[in-house]
C-alpha cells in the first residue's frame, strides 16, 4: 500500500515530530490554515454572490473576480502549504479517518472547478447566460461548503 | 481588585446557571448538534471576516482599486451584517453550552476583547473618516487615518479568529 507508506513516512518527518512535541506549533499552524480559508472562501464567496446576482451589483462580475483573484490565490497558497504541514502532525490518524478523505476529495473537486468552469464564468469574454452563471455559483458554493463540512467532521470521527 | 474578583465570581455563577438551561444541555450532550453549530458559526465568520477584509484591503489600496471605497462598502455591508448575525447567534449558543468551562479561558477573554476593539474601531471609522468617503478620489490613496483603521481592523480580526481557534485547543486538550 504505497499511500499508507507515504502517510507513515509523513508521520516520521522532522516537521511531524516537531508538531507533536511542541504544544504551540499545531494550534498555530491550524490558525494560519483557518486564516487562509477565510481569505480563499471569503473572496470566492463574493464572486459567487456576484454570479448569483446578489453580490456587488454595480460592477461587472468579471472585474470584481479579476481584482479579487490575487487574494483567492494567496489564500489557496496558504492553505496548500499549511494543510500538508498539519497532515504530517497526525498522518496515520488522518489515514484512518474517512471524513479526511471525503474532505480531500471535495477540496480537489472545488479547486478543479475553480480553475475551470468558475474561471470561464468570471472571464470578461464569458458568454454564459444568467442561468448558467447562477449554476456555476451554486456548484462552487456547494463544493466549498461540503469541503468545509467534511473538514469539520474530521474531529467528530476521530478514532 | 477585590471587587474585580467579586464580579468575576458572580459572572462565573451566571455561567453555571447558563450551562444548566435546557438549550445548553441539549447542545452539550449532542456532539452532532454541537459540531453543526460550530460549522454554521465558522460559515458566519467567513462571511463577516471575508467581507470586512475586502473593505480593509480596498482601504489599504491592495485590492478592488478600480472601485470607489463607498461602493465596495455599501454593497458588501449587508453580507457583513448577515454573517455577523449568524456568527453572534451561534456564538452565544456555543458559549452557553459550556459557559463555565469557556469563561475562565484566556483565549476566550482575548477573543472577546479583540471583538470589542474591532467593533469600536469600525464605529469610530464610520463616524469620522468615512463621512468624507464620497469625496475620495479613485486615483489617489485613501486618507492615512482610513488606512490606519483598515490595518487595525485586519489585525483585530486576525486576532479574533486566532484566539477563537485557540479556545478549542486551550479548553478541550
């Protein structure tokens, strides 16, 4: 099982050991992870509300999306760095937690959707209809919501 | 000092009473309910803090530079308040569920203090500098006081989120 050995290896990295031996480190990284989330999902949310027609209505959605994109990416970068660091702190525990795998799947889907359909819907050359834009927003919101709910469930399904 | 301890002790008494109310007991005894409320609380935070940061970043000149400040603020504000109502309601519920455990926590006290400071900062901003916002030129930076308020707001809210997260680590581990 190559994935299991990968997780075993993660658990034994110096970072993982440092996270477990220092009681402040794990909470600190998890707080940075959460701040990244607020930035990532906060900005995507504003764009999605725009696509739904209930957000910033005085500006075209593509312009708001373009102006917020650096922050969305910064938030994503923070999460993609802190997430794996947190994982090394308890890799095997996460391997055995099915909520973790559900979260990972939804995160992957949400990121994929963001860089494909969402990106198309918010480009200034987008020719999507109102209805299509609305669907994109709903799918985007649903994917991030599911990722968040699964992440929250990780603690509830600890063994 | 003695009076301070008296107040603290009687507040703790209130907390013990809060914990015993039927709603608190129900939340505390159901991990599903507790986690569901935390999830909704987090969603409220994302909405509130996300939109506040947007305004802060605009004031600092980092984001949404092509849109007037008042335009961004007015359109975002209903969402900030909606998020706040959700965050506040669920926050009260979560607090009541474990009031006596959470109340003495340092993280909790830091969080509430920062929350009050963030509120005060926003109030002062709205009542003073922001009054002249309609005259701000799009091509020039916002007034120094507005940028200072934005920096304070960013800092306070990062602190609120951080301290809030820390409550869990301080109390439950």
